[in-house]
């Protein structure tokens, strides 16, 4: 079967372009083909781990490099950390050559494009900084090395490392993507503002101390603050004195340290202007965050008081009050950590193509857990993509909620993604059956008119996907393998009724993985369902590309002679089974014509 272009979605074309066109762009260059094996996606786990390592090194540089103004002694710890950081940034250069990047919403994974993008960006900056560091470590003596090692040029080179904040700074903000609660997101923003404020004051305090240690002026603030005796004051006192002065520039507070020369006075004026702008911005953001938290807490308190007032007015029992209170607490916790598509209004404004691709990535892993839908995706992927887009939806239930009740008309098939529940047949007369993740419920509603035969109640927070039966049936009318799908539906209904002693005894849970695999095999590949049967071999030959009437008749005749020679007692029964199987296939036309002498 050759699918038409209508059955090919935009995601299929994108995958085709990445898998077919991309290797053609690489050509026969063995280097690019080898690099393609080791390319890493930007959101891969190893990329995330490496980002954590580089961010840790960047935070270390942010703290230690400005402290160079205090001329701290080079201890063994600092030397080891310098070597470790240099090794990590060297590996980062190599890793950046194999890490894909995102451009205009598309992840670029071509090695040639990755190298070009890195060469146009941060490659030359990274290689220059790392080269100077390795020269200082490897070469012991020399005029150039002494110039780099013992002059202010080395301090300037080390300060240039902080330019990596522009490259890796966005990774620090990526943690907010994993926070789903609005309250915690506001708290995290407030904490983040405090960290930024402390980091800025750390840089300013070190710069203020460096200006005070300049020998160009005879009068400096350090001489008056430390009485010309720096050795009598340890590093902690000098640092926090400078840090205290920096904090006063961002607030109405004051201290005894003040500028004593022109350079210090100019720097102080600049910091006052900067503090005026930043202080107002920080205060407004923190005020808005605290106002939002206060408003949300007030609304929750009002709802809780209204609920308690209603339960007291109706004189509800203590047990029922506890259950109601527990339900609302669980619902609040679910809203914090479980987000559904219907809860996000911004997704309604997405273009149809992007929304379809999102539905495919969300629901296709769920379909692959079911043998039938995995087979349908192999036969006609474009149609199943439309099923994901038009017929699937995600749901969430709290502890103790019901997914469905006995006797209600079933309209959706459910796929349990996480959580657990218990299924009770009828009104609960029989023992409950445990339902866990990766199970599906009420598949029968896709093939027959189905009323739920029991009740399913959750025992933990459950996430599941629903497949609408009406939308699924409408889309399947355009399926390339509609005949095989109809055969599967008949087999499903027949085996369900036969194995349960009647259609009225079939449960909503009937037809789990192993049973469905057998039905799919019989419906879509009946010639492989019983490979030892001679009729199946002939049927396989009939469906093959090498079919000829003469070869088919010869094979059938040889099989018949071999069975006749064996003279087994069950030969008649075997022929009946073989003839019945052949009549239900395309081979039946040929057999009925050859036996009766005319076509039916």
C-alpha cells in the first residue's frame, strides 16, 4: 500500500528532512559523518549535566575573580581550582562543537552548521582565554610569561572570563521552567532578585577596594578606614567594610567610609545613580511579588472560611468534613504540580501545525503502549497523528475520585499513564481489581455500543489520556487498512464474549497486552498466526509478490500428497480446518471454483 500525501503530516516531512536530506548535505566527508554520530541535542541529559558543571565553574569565577583586588595569597586550593576550571573550559570548547543549537524554533544538528555557528560566536573568545591560562600553567619562565603572570594584565584577562555570563547566564534562569506553582515561582523570583543584588554589590565592593588601593593618590579611603595598617585588619574585615559601603549606595543607610579623592568621588556618584535606578526596580518587583502572595493567601483563607461556615450551618458529620477538607487540600496540591493542556490559555493561540506537533509528541508514547495502535502507526502514521490531534485529551483525577460508574454509556477509551485505582464489577459485589499505569480501560467502546460494567475509583493521583470513540471511528473510515481493522473489531467482540461466558460478563478491563497482541496478529497477519499450518503457507504464497497460478497449484498439490502419504488419523479434521481458513481469505475464491466447478 502506498499512502497519499494527505496521510503525511508536517512532522513526518520534518523527520524525513532530518534523516534523508541532512546526510546528503554532509556528503561523503568522513569527518562530518563521524561527528554526526556524537552530536548531542540541546535538551539531552548529558547536555543538562554538562550545563550544571559549567554553571558551577562560572559561579566560582564570579566569586573568586573579583576578590583578586584583595591580593589574596595563592594557596594550593586556589591553584587546584584554577587547573580544574581550565580543564573544564577546555572540554567545553570540544563539547560545544558537538552540541546542537536552536535557531528560529528548529534544532540544528548538522555538524557543519554547528561548527559554523560556534565559529561565528564564542569560539575565538573561548580559545583565546583558555590558551592564555594553559600558557601560564605550562611555561615556567620567560619575559612574556612574567608579564602575563605578575602584571595587571593577568587580572584583566581573568576579568574577561566573566564575559561567559552572557553565554551561560540564561542557563541559570532555566530552573524556573520546572516550577509549576505560581506561589513558588513568585518566591523564587524574589530570591533570585536578592541573589542578583548581592552579586552586584560583591562586584562593586571589590571595585571600590581596588580604587582605594591605587597609589596614584596619596589620600584614599583605605588609609582613613584602616589607619595605614592593612596587616592589622584581616581579609574578612576589609571585605565586609567595602561590602557595607556598597550596600549603602542602594539604600538610604550611611556609614563612616567616604571618598577622599577625585576618582573615588566620581565612582561614588556613578554608584549613587546606579543605586537609585536599581533600588527602585528591586523594590517595585519585590512589592509586586509580596502583594501577589498576600492576595492569593487571602483568597484561599476566604474560601476555607466559607467552606467551614457552610459545613457548620448544615451540621455535617466529622467524618464527612474530614473527607471534604482532604479533597480540597489534595486538589490544591494537584494544581501546583499537575498541569493540563486545558489549564494553559496561551496554548489556544498556537497555530494549528504547532498544536498538532505538540499533541503528537504528548500522546504518541501513550499509543505505543497498545499493540493495536503501534501497528496502526506502522501502517499509516499520518492518520494516527490526526487521531492524536483530534481525538485525544489528557485528564487528571485525585484520590477517591471516580473515572466512571456502572451503567453509564462509555464514550472514551482511557489509557492509564500514572497512578493506580481499583475496579469493581457491577455495584461492588465482587472483589476489586487493581488498575495500574500502562493499562487501558473500556477499549470495547471503540468497536461496539458499550455501557460500563463496573466502577473505577482512584487510590492515588492518576493521570490518564482519553480517546474519544466517535472521533476515532470517523477518522478510521479513511484508514488504509480498514478491512483489517474491521476484522480486529469482530475478533475482539467474538473472543471477549466467548472467553467470559457471554457478552454480559465482559468487564471494562478485558483485553490487556498479551491478548491484544494475539488479536492483532490474527487480524493483520493471519498468514503468520499459524505458520505450521500448510494452508497458511499456501496463503502466504498467494499474497506474495512471486505469486503465479501454476506455482500455487503445484505447492497445494504437493502439500496434499504429503499429508495423504502420512495417513494420519486426524487428516479429515485437518482438511476441515484448512478449508475453513482458506474460505475466509482471498484463496477461498480459487478453492470454491476448483471444488464446485463454478465461481460463487
